[in-house]
């Protein structure tokens, strides 16, 4: 794909694409997120609309790994429903890393509700009294005229660490008892978030949890890629958009995105990949991407220090890793040195041409794997028994082991064949 002579990275579309790929920017087309999470979008939209429209109080927690789009999804839903801008509702955002105690939280709630003058020099006897006063200040003559307060709690699990969980207790209590129309929406990466709540807090929570697991398919990942790369119609963007459309049809690009999808379903990681591609174009003075740029970016991002350590192991150490992987796949239980030695001994006994090592040498190789943290204690290192019988898990995946063994000249042929059989 040639580069026109009138194109330059500085004056072309690259700066705008980079702006779109900033750390916390959602996909420019909200429909992309709606297509990725249709059920969660519908549930969130209904929850917010009922809170703002009819004054129905409720609560929910959005749970999912970091980078899958929890905040982006919620922001798009809030924007679509007009929460905080429709005159019927007020939006209050709190973050567990910033509001580290209830006193800081109530100050920020007061500031975001613009009620500093109403509070004045009042002294409140408790957090509940303070919060109740703030909510009453937003009330009109009846429930229909009262403004709904939508609370968004980022890093929700950190609020569970506050003393007595007073903030959460009072917010959920107001929502449950309908003292005032509020909607409490939490976001967290902790799957065990309910276990972090005190019993009295948990009893007032609606137990509505929405799970986000990341982009579900390669096709959806391609759609998200198009959303970030496609620029609004303009003369300067027309040629870029045509090159993007041609690029998205290429098998090499699909293969690169499939590799990303197999490793992670995170939108954040996809944005990092796209930034690699755009910065590579800028550095090389090109204005239009090619599939090879994505392949190179995937290779760069896929570099793993653990995989590099595996490639630097000796033949004996690799044999022990293969034996560990075999034991893990067959029994799905932790192993100890004696089990690994027996598995390795069975292989060495079958191959008369393979050099056999003594027990002390094998033990030294085993200890080296432990020092490299390629194997980790099954009990977190609490065991103090004989080292030959301490249980371990293998930290490397089957794909990483296979990649290390299949490198040309890495191990003898019989070891590679044994690894193929063990890794099935």
C-alpha cells in the first residue's frame, strides 16, 4: 500500500487517531459497546431511566477484569440516558483511590451536589445525618419533583475498607428504604466483592451484579478496531478510511487480532496495540497502516519475560518442565520433586541414547527452576517439610512450554517428541 507524496504524519490523520486512543477514552461509536455487551447495556439503561424518570431507588455493581470497558460502558449509558444533564437527576462520582475515608467522601458529595452554602457551618452528629440533610436539600414538594442522585463508585471494593463501611451502609439503606430517590452504581474488578461487605451492608444491597468478561469474539474485536480507527467524514480522512476498510478485510490482520483475543479480551490492550501501530507509522514517516504493522505490534506486546527464561533453560531443566507440565495435565494437582524425578526417570529409561543425570544434578536443576520462580509453592511457601516433598505448581502455560521446546536446536528430537505427547 503506497504512501502518497502529499501525505505526512504530522498533518495527516495520525494525531486525531492517537487522541482517540488515550488511556480512558471509550470507543468513539457507542454502538460498538452496545454490540459487545447488549444485555448489560439494556439492564443499566433501564436501571438509570427508572431512577431518573420515576424516582425508583436501586443499586447495582458492575464486575469485570480491568480494561474490559466497565467505566466506558457506564459512561455511554449515562450519556445516552441524560443522567446528570436532564434536569431530573444529579451525577456524583467517587473513586476508592481518592476518597479514602468517609469524611473525604462526604466533602466531595457536598461539592458535587453544589450544597456547600446550604451546609454552611452546620455540625452533624453522624455521617447518616449529614447525608440525609444533603438529600433533603435536593427534594421538591413531592417525590416526582425530587431530583434523583446517581452515585458512581469507582474501585468499589476499596470503599469496603472504610471503617464500619458507613458510606456504603447509608447509601444502600437510603436506596432500600426509598427515603430519597438515589441510584448507587459500583464498579470493581473483584469477583468476591460481596464477601467484602459487612452483613448489615449486604442485607441492604439489591444483589444486582452485572458481569463483563471482555470482547466475546474476534469479529467484535474487529468492530472495536474499526470504531477507533475510523475518522469522521472529511476530505483528509477519506483516504485514511478507505485504507482502514481494506486493512480490516485482510486475513493477516484478522490473524493478528485473533492472537490478541486468545491472550486477552481487554479493550485497553487493544488500544495499546493500536497505539503501537500508529506510533510505528509516525516513527517511520508513513501515513497508512498495513497488516504487517499489526503483526509486528502483536509480537512486541507478546514478549513475555517468563517465556524468555524458558528459552534460556538447559536441556535437563526443560525436561523437568515438560515432566511438570505432564503431571499437571494428567492429575491436575500440585507436584513435588520425587514425582517429577519419577516422571523424568521413566522418559530417560525409555531412551537409551539420551544422557541420564544423577539425582543431585536433577535436584540442582529443580532448585534453579524454583529460584527463577518458574514453579511456585502450592501453599504460598508456608510449608517447612523436606524439600523433596514440598508441593509446587508450574507457573508456565502449555503454550509457553511448547514454544520453548519447539525452537530449532533447543532440545534433542526425542525430548521434543516427548513434549508433544505430554502437551496434548
